[in-house]
């Protein structure tokens, strides 16, 4: 894969030039067929050598088109093809005009056929190619003028005589060359501007694609921690991920006696079990608009209300906890069918102020929450083992969900890091909205 946008754009231009060269080959083929039809239509009015030249150049143009198409098809496109094809195109035009070298050649508008090939040269999307085509055209026309002079096939005169007699005016021919030069300059300028605009457009498109890819990577990463909808909202609504104080509900979920359980399993079985368990539990957290903060061994830390609040974060956390417990019952039934012992979990939920933001070092940052609220939620989870409960709520959470739950008050208990006894309530049931 190319390393830079310029290299990518160069590759895109190469493909476009390939398409242009194929188009030019078909246009050349059509022109030659028209030229042949025109030559045959006036065959009785032109000298035999001129008709032969028409047939020769027509055959050469047709053969050239076929060879170009075949080469591109079998061997691919290269810059050599366009330079070789252009050189042969201009040479055929010059030979045709030279075959008719007489005063009529320099008085007619036959020289305008050069403009067609200059235009086709510009179609190749290259300023150098356009200039090269123009210089060849001008040079070959001057060569025809010089050939006519050396062969004495024309007689030169003034500008007035040019339009009233068979004599040819060199000044008129000079003006033709000057006019052709102007056309070349304009064509080269247009090609250059078109190339630049196309380049800028391609670069912008590639940058947009790159930004979309980077955004998709961020979205995929965020989706590991929050629901896809929340991840979209974070990206498109410019949700702040910097440090701020927020009200959130913290949920900790821990497997009871996991150390003993893991000792009974092989390493691969432990990993398989944890992946299955975490997948099930995290899906429930996401279902209720929670954010996966981190895994701590076999423990899950989830946050409700940060970075996006649903205005019912505490209720979401409690409903998620209840469903996690129900899902565990299903998982245990499946485990018992396989001959494994059931597992138990403890969940602690607490609501309060947290500090949320990107926290870490210069080499590794993660969006997380911290503060006394987080510590207390973790301590409350550990009380389940002491109290023989499964889901414990603190008073601050209960106040927000009282109308939706049935709870059982638990004895106040001391927890590490807290000076006063902590009151908790075990969740008996919850009403879903």
C-alpha cells in the first residue's frame, strides 16, 4: 500500500490515464474510419499518390489503435505508450498534409486537424504531454512549410496576394503557427489547472476516507466499552472526554470464590469460561446504556451516566444488575448439564459524584472514573459475601429508584476506608419500565 497521499493520488491518476489512453485509441480508430470514408469519396479528385497516402495513414492509425488497446490489455499502461502514440499520430497528420503540399494546403483549414490531436493530448491529464503534443504539431507544420519551400511547390507573396492569388504568405503561416502556439498554451494551462483541481479533490477525498476510517476505528474501540449508539453520540456530538465532575452510578460485579473455581479448570477452560461470562454480562450492561469501565481480574466495573447520561442512570444500573443475576441462573443451568458446579456473583451499586476523564500516562490513557464513589461501590460489592446477599444498593441509589424496587434493609456495616457504618439494601425485585 502506498505510504503517502501523493503516492495514492499518483496511482489513481495512472488508472485515469489508462482509461484516457483507451478512449483516445477508440477515438483515433473512429477518426481514421471517417478519414478513410472521406478519402474514398473524393478519390477521383485527388492525385494517386495522395490517395495512397490517405490509405497508408488510415491503415497506420487503425493498426496503432489496435496495438495500443492490445498492449494495455495484455501488458498494462505505461507513459511510454502515450508518448509513442502521440508521436505517431502527429507524424501521420504531417505525412498526410505533406502529401497534399501545394498552395491549397496552406490556404485551407486543413492545419486545424492539429487542434484535434492537441485536444486528445490534453485528455491524457498531463501538462507535459499536452506541451509535447503541441510542440510536435507546431514543429511538423513548420517542417511542411520548409519542405514546400525546398521543393518549390508553392510560390510566396504578400498577405493580399495570399487571399487573391495562388501565392502563399509566410506571414499568414507565421500567424497560424502563433495561433497553434496559443492553443497549446491554453490547453496546457487548462490541463495543469484540471490536474491540480483533480489532485486537490482526490487528496480531500482520501483525507475524508482516512478520517472516516480513523473515526470508525475509534467507534469500534468505543463500542467495546459502550453501546454503538452511545459511541456514535460521543463522536458526533463532541462529548467531552476531558476531566470533569459528574453524577454517576457505579456497578461492581464479582464472581464468588473464583480463585478456587479457576484452580479446578485448565488455563484454556478458564479463558473460555471468562470470555463467555464477560460477553453475557457486558451485553446486559450495554443494553441498559451502561459503560464498561474495566475488567479487574474476574470483576466487572460498569458506569451508568458517564460519558452519556440517560436521565435514569441509577434505575438502569439496578435493572442491569437484576438481569445479570437472571442471566447467571441460565448460565448455571447450562453448566450443571455439563457437570460443572454453579457460580455465584455479588453486585454492589452506589451513586454519587465521580471524576471522569482520560486518565493515565503519556504512553497509555484510558477513559475512566475515579473518586470516593467508585471506592464505596467496590466496598459495597464485597459486603455481599459477609451479608449473604447478591445485589446491594446504597442509600443514594435507593433514593433514585425507590418507586421501582422492592428491597430488604441490611445491617449497617463498616467497610475499609469509610469512617461511618454503611447502610445497604438487598434487591428483591425491580419493576421494568
